[in-house]
């Protein structure tokens, strides 16, 4: 869109949502972040909220299941760009994911969001997910047919398709970013990479699966750079979607050993094979980043460099 924007961003207490809000703010934009449950947040979500407030991000309550609240918030803020990042992710990998809740949070809010943004004359960026794709052994490309294997993936694919319909119907410029596996600062401590780094820093053993599955990991700073590029791309076409991926798929074992190497830790502390694999987990998840390279002039950081930078940055932050 160019120039200073007013950005409304939902889901800012999540890992990626926090970094998006902080990133748009650091790029010079006015950012209003929304939270579904106002009040004191604890743990890592509370820490993200505190840092956003210190960075100058305004925080406002918004219940996405109430269309009147969406209209009121849009009318008050009058954003140039609505980044729809919030979503219903509880039990996202399970076969018993609540599709009703997914419809209520992921899909239904798009109607009032697009109605409001059409009136304002703004644009929308929607966060999608690799789970929208069919399980495959080849890199996912944005033009492939999608047959998601989980109810969560189905819910998010419905969101993407509905956003496309609404964009074409209302004329609201729209981009979708399909997230693969981001990592970085202020990720939930129980996630694989931060839990491994924490154990190795303390010289503790950590029980792991065989970690032979290959995953397309991407530093969250690259995700932010992609969203900023999407915001500059909105005049090119009414709707488009892009993979937020690295195009590389190292084994998780290699990633864990790269963390140990960067820390100078004993790799024997990584107890591979002491935990079982999650049932139904695919061997490979990888995407193609070529479309974003070509159209957005965006390039992901090589995974070894990204992991080493993250480990060193985290270590510096701890010692400061």
C-alpha cells in the first residue's frame, strides 16, 4: 500500500501475532492489536503483551464471534489494513478438532470484516496454514489442489476460499500467507526448539522422538518481512496467496544437533528415540518459496544460519 498505515491485527498474544504486531510497528506503522480476552495475561502471552505495549502497540478487546464488535472496532480504528491472524487452533492436529468453533472463529468473521473494510476502502491479509495442503512428498506450491487431512486444515482452507470470494465480490485487496513452521524469540517454551535449547543450556538431558521427520522451518523475522512485502503488493491483484516457508526441509534431528553445535553442548544430551512419534505425523512437510521470491522479491534465510542466529540472540538476551 505504501506509506504509513494504520494496521489492525488480531491474535497478537500468539507467537507469530506478537512478532507481526511488533514488526509492523517497527516499520513505522500505527498498530492496533486485538485480544479476545482482555485483562491480565500470564506466562509467555503476558510477556508478549507487555512488550507490545512498551513498543507502542495499542491493545483493544475484540470478540470475533460477535459481528457487531467487528463493525464497531473497524469503525473506531478505521484501519488501512486488517491482518486477520487470530484463529481457533485448540487441538489443531487432532481428528476431533472442533469444526464448529473453527467455523465461528476462522470463517464467519470474514463476512463483517470485509463489509467494514469495503466501506473504509482498506485491505486484508489473512493468515493461512500449511495444514490446508494435502500430505505429499513434494514441495507444496500455491496453485496445487488442496485436500487437507485434518479438520483444522479444512477449516483454514474454507477461510482462504471464503476470503477469495469476498475479495472478488467486494473489491477489497487481499493476500493470504500460508504459514509453515516458524520459530524464534518468545515462542512457547514447551515447543521443540526452545525446549531443546533450554535443556542444553542447563546441561540437562532431553527425551526426544527419533526426530527423523523433515520440516520446513522458517525464522519468524522472515515471516514478518513477508507480511510487510504483502502489504506493499496489494495493488497488483485483487487476491493472491503465498507460502511463508523456507523451501528447505532438514530433519528435526539435524536441527536439534545444530542447536547443540551452536551452544557447544554435548549432543549425547539429546536422547533421540526415547519418546514415541505422534500418530499420523507425516514424514515430510516442505513448501516452495519461489512465488514469493519472484513476485515479492522476498528470500528466506537458510535454515542453519537462521537457527544459529536465533540461538546466539537468545543467549545474548539471557545474559543481558
